């Protein structure tokens, strides 16, 4: 094992993710990144349980990740599970199953998740006290450290929004439904953030970064092209209405998105749009560095 090489795994509501880094004299080098769509949150709203096939996909995917960690001879720093495992009545089933692989899963609360996200998202930025949002499949975190500390996790996400308001093609019936979903779920104290002048916003999570890929019309997702991309709010709105007019297959093909990502990009994208509107922000800057980097470093 190389003591300078660290790995972290994120068990999210829509996917599981792996990051392997190495600390060098010249800074942090990313050695390996992988993502597998598992959809742990799908169906939770109906019976408060993770579906058995989603548990199996997660177990199989993490075995794959362990193989990569072994190849790179890295130290597995943390395996963190977020909202789907937190909320499901059978979340402990997955934790016990992964323990058979020698993995101790840390089910982090919303505030801990948010702080890890902020650490990762701002590690390589020069922005002045930005607000960071992390829109996931089952939860959304908002983090600001100045002028006062604001760390909140809300039980709303792109997969949940699609379950509530979308169809099998990943289209939503009305963007106003998403707006009401946001307004009904966010606490009034979030409005304190709206008083900040020229609010800088950094967006992390699959919806925020894949939206940047579609925004730039990139043929494929690459961190180098995505990192730091600035998306104007009004341009996001136009892009989402365009996306919402297509079937899932056409949306995936036209915007060069994986089908599983294309399925939730509209619901998640409108969530981002209305969060920006509520904050009074002109747009956001996409970051591929997020909770995973924070988990590797902390």
C-alpha cells in the first residue's frame, strides 16, 4: 500500500462513485475516478425501502471499486453513504452486506455531507466565500461559510423530483411543480443567503456537471472541460425547456449524455434553476471536485 494514495467511495441516491488521489510535492493528482448508476433512491417514496436489485447493483459495483483500489495500492480512507441509506427503513441491509467485504460504511448526516462537499469544491478555487450547492438524487445541500456559517441539508433531489413530477421519458409535466417543490421544502432561514451582494455560487453533483457538458455541447464528459464552466441562469432555463421536449433516447443522443443521467437531467436542472432564482444569483460555476475529494482529504 502507498501511504500517499488515498481513496474514497460515495454511496449516493443515484449512483456510487470512486475517487483515488495521490498527494505529491506538486499537489494532489487524481489517479482514478469512476461512477456506477445504482438508483438507490428510486421507489423509496412508495414504501420507504431500497429495492433489492439496487442493493445488488451497489454491492457488485463496490466490489469493482475495491479492485481498482487494490490495483493502485491506495488506502481506503472513507466509505460514506448519504440520503438514500439514511432515510430507507432497510438501509442497514446494505451496510451489513458491505461489511462482508470488510467495508465499514459511514452514514453521514446532512451537515457532515455538506461540509465535506464544501471542502472538496473550494479546494482549488480562488473565489471569495462562495455558496456551494450539491444537488444529488435524494438530497440537496447548501453551504456558505461567510459572513456567517450556513450549512443545511434538504431531503429533495433529482430522482425524487422525477418520481413525483416526471414520466418514463424523464420529462416533467410543469416546471412550476418543481418550483413549488423547492419552495415547500427549503427552510425560511435560507433566505438569509439572498441578502449577499453578487453571490458567487459553485454547483457540484452529477446534474450540475452534466448540465455543463450539455451547455457546452461537448461530445463527451471530461473533467478538464467541465471544471469551472459558468452557466447563466437564463441560458439554463432555455436549455432545460429544449431537453424536456425530447424523448429519453433522443435527449441522450442529442446532448451526448448517459441514458441514466439524461433521465433525471431535466428534473434536477429545474431544481438548480429555481434555487438560483431564489438566491438571486445570475448563475453558477460547475465543479467536478466535491464530497469525494473532501472525504479523501479529511
